[in-house]
């Protein structure tokens, strides 16, 4: 049995490297120009109070003292 000869092609190797480089650069340019940051949005959400004692949608009743425990004076 004769050994299999491997053909070396420097040109084919450089073509593969160049194609991979073009793919990576095109993905980067796509992300930069199409998906990039467009700056501040044109709307304003305003601050929403989300602490349970301050929220109008609170599930729990507020305690008489600002501690998160029950008992005499929040102790």
C-alpha cells in the first residue's frame, strides 16, 4: 500500500483565512451600524415608587414603623 500524499496549498490557506476575516468583520460592522446604540429614547418613564410601603400596588399593609419586622414599634 502506498502512503497517501498530502497536497499543500498556501493559496488555499490564505483564501480560507481571508474569508473568515471577512465574515468576522462583516458581523462586527452589522452589529455596529444596525444594532448599535441609538442614544437616549424619546420617552420618559418617570421614577416609579416600588418600595412596598410607598407603592400604590403594594400587596402588604404598611407597618406603623419603618422596620421590616412586626412587634412593638418595629422591634
